[in-house]
C-alpha cells in the first residue's frame, strides 16, 4: 500500500513478463493479489496530470507484505 501527501503519486505493479497487473491510478492505494508466477516484479511510482506536467514531486511510503 502507499501513503503520501499531496500531490499524490500512483504506483503500478509490473509482472516478470513486463505486463502491468495493477494500475494504482485506476485501482487505489492498496494492491492485494496472489502473484501468478515467480520472478522479478517491478513497482513503478509516478505522477499524473498537472503534477506531472509541472514537475512536482511528492514524498511517499510503500509498504510491502509478502506471504505464502
């Protein structure tokens, strides 16, 4: 999950096959899903809209919990 002040960034989760399996700008701040395959997953954090266009930055905290 992600917490941050305004302007709020978003995050995507990219699977080992390079396909996005989660889009935070459409699905919110919490990703919970069984990962279908083993391998390297990427979390991409980004700004959208005016914040991106104006080059604004924002601090954020990501929390990961991985279980069997």
